[in-house]
C-alpha cells in the first residue's frame, strides 16, 4: 500500500478503512527504523535539524487542533495519542519534502489543505460511549443532564447542546435519563424505531428485544412516538410519573402498559398482551379504545360523553378479531354504543 497525501488526510479525518489506518500507524511506528528509504545516512547527517518550510507553525497548529477535535470516546485516549503522534510525524515529513522537492515547495496547495482542516474543526462534535463492562456508566451532558448507561449499551450525542435547537441522543440498549429543564430545547432519545421526548424529567429507555422497547417514567411528563412511514401508521402516547409502556416498534403495537393516573383520576391500571392472552385491569375506557385501535388497525365511532370516567377490566384469549368480543362486552356493561370499522 502506498502512503499518499490523500491517505494521510483521510486518516486525520477518521475516514480511512481499518486496514489503511493500521498500515499507516504501523508505518509511523517503524519509521525511525527505515529513514534510509528517504535519504541515505550521509544525507540525513548533512540535513539541518531545524528545517523550516512555509507556514510551518500554522500547519502544525492546525493539524494538532484537528486531532484534538476528533469525535472519539472520551474515556479512550489511545486514539488521540496515535493521531497526535501521526500528526507530528506528518508535519516533519511534510517539512522535509517541501524543502527538498521544488515541486512541493508551493504555498498554495498547503493553504488549501489548511482550509479543509479549518472547516472540519467548525463541525459539530459528537460524543460516543460504549459500556462494555458489567457496571453502570455515569455520564453528564453539556446541559447538566445525567445519563446512566447500562452494561452492553451505547449512546451518541452532541458534545455541546448550547449550539443546538434540540437535545438529540441516539441509544442502543438501555439508559436512564435525568433531564435538565430547558423548555426551549426538547430532549429527544432515539432508540430503534421509537423517539421519546421530554423537556425536564427522569425516565428510562430499554430495548428489551429486537422488536420491543420499554419506557418507564419516574418524574415529569414524556411523549413516546413511533412511526411507520411505509404503512402510514404511527403510535403516540403521553405518560405521567410512574407510568410505563412496552411497545412493539416494528408492528407499532402496545404490548404492555401501566397507567397510574387515568383520565383525571388517581386510579391506576395495567394492560398486557402476549400470544396467549389480552388483559385489561382497571383501564380507563378511553385508553382501552385507544389500544384496540392501535393494535388492530381499526377505527371506532363512539360518544366520548358515554365513556368518560368509566373503567374496564377483562381477560380474553388472544385470537384473531378478539377486539370484537371486547367491544361487545364494553357495550353491554357500559351502554357505550361503540361501533367499529373492520381493518383493511
């Protein structure tokens, strides 16, 4: 593999392949043993140690500034040391070639190179953490929000939220968020297929399985949203303290839900659906109908005044069109007059 300026530039931008990076790092590590490839020993001895070249300090400062700004794991400083060492060697090699090669001793190309690095330093820096250990990892974002990253989980977010319109985080696995209050900047956690939004609250997001996500709210208020653009379907739910939801983000169905404050009261409730049963326990009728419409892709027609402040409990065998049996029972018990339109 040939070492070119293009390869070096891609390495500093963290855009080269793992093979290219390994090759370049190995080359730099062993460069001291192979300097005779550039000049013979006699020529090296005759070369001025303090070899100057145009814009020497400026180029060096730019490269080290760029290396410092790389989006790396904060707890892993090894890569920064490697990039910094590489930058030092590159500065030396660049200075040597500029002085000895008349075709490279041109200021214009170097100015363009500096401009590229300068642009990169102005880009938004992201922090990326992976917890591969067995203990929780405690993180603090720039806005003061505290993140507990659970084992075998990872998260990415902007290093500085002050220049962002929203506080956006990307999670794989499980994390708890103690969100600093800022009404002007929503705090959005993106997990697989689900976006959880808060302004100032405490909640957790757990990707239980490849298709299921569980969100628990400890304080404040949150909105949970999942969208399937291809089917034109979405799931949107809001929650108050000590409430939670487990949803199938692929099918956009509610798998389990705990409600502690239902429709203006302090009566708690629980919903569960699996392959065997579908169960409602003290769930407000409005929430029951919302779940049925969500999980069975049906439309319901009803008078809200007839279901207000009414609750429902019932357990059914989970089978095709079980919603018909549930609606019949609700109509019988509460005289709700609910009608439905069959799913397409």
